[in-house]
């Protein structure tokens, strides 16, 4: 009886090595595709973003007072906080 185990193991090791290499290659390709998709999505999203408005000293702007209303409003005071100084 001949011992064919080493050739079978060698063959299985080669197939396992090729499989691992293919899986590694597929993983890297998937990561590259995800990065490309993310970049494409960012490009499309940024096309529709509004330009940054630059304000100069002395420009009049309307600010929100959502978190500052308690400073301007008093109970029973029928004033709108938005128009307070």
C-alpha cells in the first residue's frame, strides 16, 4: 500500500491557499467599491448644497432665540421673544 496522504494534503493546502487568496482579493475589491460609492454619493450630495453665506460686520440677520427665550420672556408678558433686543 502506498501512502498518498502527502500529495492529497499538499493539494488541499494549495486549494486552501488559493481560496484564501481569492477571499482576500474579493474583500479588498469590495472595500474599494464601497469607498468609490461613498465618494460618488458625497459628490452628488455636495452638488445640491447651498453656498456658504459670508456675513460682513454691520449686516442685519435674524437669529433664533429658541434656547434664549427664558431670558427674554416673563410669565404674563405678551411679547414675542424673537423681536426682543
